[in-house]
């Protein structure tokens, strides 16, 4: 299914795409729709995941290509966050708990934010930062 023209789709580079895909399935209910393996048969050249109504694409790190895309260092400060919009406030708490159980790290526990969302922040085991948000009430 093609995305609407103008859609923003994050493309993540990770140290182990198969492990990341497994984490995103468990933590966020991701559905893998495409996986293309590299010639070495070990690394994922390209994968596409559907998370809710959105899409995230990802691949393993390929330093030999020299394209500048490198996997972040887990535990280091992330320079970009992926925001996951959820339907109801309780979904923030449930998703946060599932992500922690799957190996994520809590950065900000679920709270009622001043702008009117239930909000939480977590790090995944691959160095990416995720913000969870849903409208209050």
C-alpha cells in the first residue's frame, strides 16, 4: 500500500535489523510488510514496517557503502525522536510498559502533559528515541 504523497516516513539505521524488527513488533505491534536481504544474506538491506497507520523503514548499518547513514550508539544521546501518535491516553501507558518489557529504556514515564496529551519517552535497544502521545479525554 502506497503512502499519501507528502507523507513523512522515518528511515532508521540500526546495528541489527532483525532484532530491531522483533523489538518493534513486540513493543509497538509493528507489522513487517517488506524485507530485502543484502547479498551477504546476513544483513537487512531494506525493511518496511507498519505501526498503526504509519510506516517506518529501516536497514542494517552498511559502513562499506560510505553513504553517511550509521547506526546510533545505544545509550548515547539521540539527536532525533520518532513520535508515535496513539488513539487514547491509556495506550501510552500500555505501549510504554510493553516497550520496557521488550528491552526499551524509560526516559520519561507516562504523564499528563501541560499541552493536553498523555505523553512518555523511551529509548529502544538500538539507540533510537521514541515519544508516545495520545490526547487526554
